[in-house]
C-alpha cells in the first residue's frame, strides 16, 4: 500500500506549479529505547542535528509514535530523565502535555508546563532548553517555510518574517481549536485514500500552520495596501477564476491564486467578496466538488471507483463531511450518484 501511495504522490508532484511547496507522503515513525546513546541519536536524526540530550537519571526512557509528512509532523512522545537543548532552527514545535511535566526555558523566560497545557516548545529560529519529567505530550512540528508562506499569503510579498511573541495560546478557546485541528489532520492523513492525495496532505499542512498563527500571539498581521481596493476588479476575478479552473486538481492556496491574478492576497479576497460574495478558497472548494460530482457521474459502480477515493482525490479527507457538502449542493448522496440512483 505504501508504494502505491508514494507513486501517486510523485505523479502529482511532477505537475506542481512553480514555487509550490513540496509535501511528502505521510511516514509512520515508531521508536522506543532506554539506552542513553540511542535517545540522543534518534532525537537528532528525527528533529535535527542542533539538539543536545543529557541523561539525568539511569532510568531514562524515550517512546515516539507518529507521522511525518515533509512540512509537518504529529507525534505522541514519552520522555523521562532527560534534558534537551535545541539550537535555533526553522521549525515550530507545539506540544500538549498529557502526563508528567516539562520544565522549559527560552532566552530569559522560564515556565513549567503541566497536564493539559498547550504551548510552544520551540519557536522559529530561537533556541530553547527543556527537561522532561516523565512527561508524555502530543507534539506537532511545522516548518518555518510553511508558517511563513501561510502568514505572508503572497509568496513574493516583502513582509517581515513572522515571529511568535508568546508561548501560550491567546485563549482557552484557541487552545481547544488547536487540538481539534490536530485531531482532524491526524484523521485525514491516516486515511489510506486521503494519504495518497497531495490536495489532502497540502491542505492539512496549511490548516495546521494557519491554526498555529490563530492560536498563539505573533506578528503576522499585515496592513492592507491602498492599492488593494483599486485592484479588486472584475478583471482580477476573471484571472483568478481561470487559474482555479485550470489548476483545481493541484495543491494550491490563496497565495497561488493571488499570484496568478497579479495582485496581493488581500486584493483577490476583496475582489471575490465584492463581485461574487464568496472567497477564493470557497470557490476552489466549489470547483473541486463539481469535479468530484462529474467523476462520480461518469464512473461505473462496478469499475472499482469508490466515493472515498474520489473525495480524497479532490481534497476532501472526511467522507462524512464530503457527503454533507455534496448533498447540500446536488440534493443526493455521492453514493447515489455513483450507483446512478435518484434521491428519494
């Protein structure tokens, strides 16, 4: 199965537009040891060479179970009797403590994280130190490239590099939203059909990055330019719609749509709201839903086509969510379309 997933993803990556992020098929990782030398070796190999591990007791231990998809990873980590120093590197690390506690220090700020805390363990380009006190945590890593791409919107925009200004969420509701997002992404990329879709993998990564930016205080808010309103024209919409229609099968985001329309992200968002009363990403989802509808209509139910596979191919990782959207748009379930039966 894994070979088939990788082959399908390689075929999709071969036709990516220039400048698009390159994602990888989700890879499972599983490791456990009580050997001090192997703890450091594995953590360095997995999370980067700029990581130093110090065993502080004889009964130290490490266990990791997770998934890695190139620009992001999700792991259940259990670690005890160890302190870890991490040099600055371009990865954002967010943890939800599930057992034990973690002592943490970054620059002049120190904290202790307990069960239920959702925190930034490692900020972009900032080193940190932490001691895992027989702690278990759900750890999410997102590359700085993906964070910056989502934060800036326009890949060619000259904006300052985003910085996180606090290591705890802006609110309890934001922390809950982060955990719900991580759960949704985990479910999406562990689905066999979804894991073979670059649209699903890429969208899941963008969602993680966007939710991280919405969860923790940071400097990503951009000012609207005066030209954005004058650029929000019908011609901008026409160019954006043409790009969406031609590239709906590729892993694209709002920044790619704006670039194709030759305006900023804010301008293309204003243009869609002004002239179509929608957003670029909602329009992209509508086009993908229509493509899935056509594929189901033209498929033979005996030819091996499944609703789950078609949904994943067009960027819908959740079959139930796809069915809800589909029925609202077409008045019948996708399975009815595939079987050629009318809605009751």
